[in-house]
């Protein structure tokens, strides 16, 4: 019986550790609990949140200096959310644009008449 109680307590503790932390509701201590967020960043987050709650991840990234998409991906993986939503990278179309831009000079070169 004691083993079952200890197992349940351990599972509850583990669940609490991996619980999502919403940036609009979290205390400084909860923000500090997210790997990668220290006292300096949590202070910036709380300062910006006092002005207005964060609408979404783009608003969060724009308003809190020192946080870019790279950090947003890391923080989201560690359980940070904005209004309950995890970060979804919006930079996915950029590599496709680079690929089409790189293909354009090749296409222009093949379409050019050969020199005699």
C-alpha cells in the first residue's frame, strides 16, 4: 500500500513539473522554472505583461527583447504557452523561397542563347 501511495505522489510531482506555463498567468517563480528563462527574462516578461496581456507568440516575441523565434521554440518545448497555445514556427516557407530564388538564375542561364 505504501508503495502505491509513493508511486502516486511521484506521478503527481512529475505531472506538475511538466505542466504548461502560460505566459499571461505565470508568476515570476513559474517563469523561472522554465528551462532557459532566468530572472532577467522573467522580469522583462512581467513588465511587458503589466502593459497588456500577450495576444499570441508573435506579440510575445515582438514585445520582449531578447526573445526571438529560436528561443520561442526552446521555451515552447519546455512547456511555455501564450494563451494556451504552443509556438508554431512561421519561418517554414523561407527555405522554399530561397530554393526558388536559387533556381531562378539557373533557369535564366539555360534560357539564354548560347554564345558563338
